[in-house]
């Protein structure tokens, strides 16, 4: 029966589309642990993990349709040309980065990264930028913190907002034909001296270390120019790569939807079969209990339970299961009332089989096609339930669920600010998943329902 059900499902156009979407979602779920660092899942809410990304950057492909915005650049030690020399016993190590600036906008910020090991005499760092107009700017010159330790390891980031950087820029006022006091360093460094527009061409940026003893070394170096576009899905206010959240949210959504649907439908199936098969007072009592649960206001109670017991994803799954079985129980009970009078059920009872055996061997197998359809139809409701709780701030904040992404976007006023890439992708993933299971459930229901089966093409 199950094999025929699957064949009929695949033959249906709606069923085939639904299955295709589910296969896509499963492939996305497989990508998450295989190709994305698990650290990105664990440290989703840690701003330090995402510090190298730009803030609120649009997807890179938006440059195809609009003005060419500055694309985020992240350069590491391997991208630099290293030049070493010695002078009067001082070792000078120069890390040179080349950047071809062709965008129509300025970077949002910049960061110079480094890690150095040294002894009692701290190294000196000098940062220079050689521009296409042959002007050379020294934007930073300072010694690293002194230490009494023989071996000191020091890591730091020099931001565009650094006080020394801003002060260094004022010495170049004479080169500009307009006042520079109102412009940030990331604008001035890449600006034409005649007007505040992007000076296109090749820039050479160097981070030069003056090392005063043989034990001093530079472990790591880097340069980041914060762009206005980055990645497939852009970033949010916390610099998180949204494609990572979308991908990690897929297996979480499927886990929530399938777990809630399978367990709630199973509970409703067993409850409804027992009520319908036993009949009389048992049926009456069980249906009155079902009516009481059915009449409970679901969303207010979910909110109350989440506030009282916590917002763990497993608690949310439990709450959703608790409020999702009643409708199935009613439908199954009405069908079980008919099946219990079938001849093969009466024959099984006359042969002395127990009620439990009759229920699980003769009645429930007949209801499996309808059960599969009910599971598929119930999955979107479970996913939407979790998304609704997350959206109002009662979901599990530690997980990158689609609902949590929408909650963060709503909290940050993403819609009024025009940050559509923070809203549309998770919303579309919720809709796509719901559509897939609806198509499958609707097709299975048509196959399992004899009356609809007559009209099937």
C-alpha cells in the first residue's frame, strides 16, 4: 500500500513539485554540517565571531541591478607582499596589500589586524597608504604596548574610528580643496582631492613593523575594508552572514515541523481509534476531554507556557505537540466508528483477538494513508507556530531559526530602513516549506480519499 501511495504521489504534478522542494530543503540541510563551520551555529549570537564582516551589507548580486556599491574586502597575510630589511640593527617588515578601487561608493569602515610577539622592547607599527594620485598618507604610527614579560603576544584591531587615525588625517588638509573635518577617514583615504568622490585606481596599503630584537616576530596580519555589499544574502546589524542563518535554519525547521507533526498525529491517531473503537461511555468521555483541549486558546497559552517554563527549542516542540493532536483525534474517531463494523474486524473479535491487537493490526493500518496526509499537512502549522513564537520574542534565542531572523529584523526596524534582504529570504523559506508539505499532504489526501479518487485525472 505504501509503495503504491508513493508511486501515485510522484505521478501527481502537485506531489512531484512538493517532493522536489523537500529534496531541495534536505540538500540545504546536508550542506549545513558538511560545508559550514559548526562554530557559526554555536556562536551565532556572538558579535566577536562576525566582526570581520561588514555591517548591514546587501547581497553582492544587487550590484548587477543598481549602482556599483563597494564590495567587502577581507585580505589576510597570504594576500600581502612581504618585504624585509634591516637598518642599524632594526628589522623592518613591510606587508603590502594592493587594492583596485573601481566602485562608485566609499567603504563603510576599515580595520587593520595584527598579532605580534615581542620581548621587553615593543615594536612600532606604521600604516601607509599610497594612492593612485601618488599622494602617500601615513594614517597610523604608534608603538605596541610595553610589557615586562620576556615573551608577549599582542593582538589588536585598528578601526577607522581610531583617534590616532582621525588626527593623522588632519595633517593632509592642504592637499584637499574642500574642508575635511566633516568626513570620516574611510572617505578621505579614497577620495579625490578636488571633490569628495571616489578616486578610482590602484591603492597600495602597507603595514610596516619596526622590530628591535631578534625574538620579535609578526604572527598574523590582515586588512578589512567594510563594504556595502557582501555574500549571497548580505549581513544584518550584528554583521552576521544571513546565508549561514538561512541554511542552519533549514534543518531546524524540518526537525521542528516533522517532530511535532509525527508525534501529534500519532497521539491523535491512537486516541481517536480507541475512542471510536470502544464507543459508548469511553467514546463520550474521551471526546469531551478532546473538546476541552480543543477549546483552549492556543497562542495565549503558548505565550504563557514559554514565559513560565523557558524558551528552549525542545520545550517549544513539546508545547506545540500538546496543542496539535485534537483535530486529528476527531477525524480518526469518526472513521474508526465505521471501520469497527467492517466484517474483517468482527471476524478478528470472534477469533478472540484482544482489542489492542485489533486496533493495531486491523484498524490503524487502514488509516495510514490518511495519517501520512495529516502529517504532511501539519508540518507547516508547526513551523509557523515556532516562527510566530520567535517573532514575538518567545522562541529559542540561541538558534538561528527563520522565525528568530524575522524577530531580529523586526526589532532592528529592518523594513522601515529598507533592509529587505533581512526579511524576504527567511519569509520565503517559511512559505516554500509550507507550500511543499501542503502540496504533498493535499495530494496524499486526494489519493487516500475514495470520493476524490474517482475524480482524479
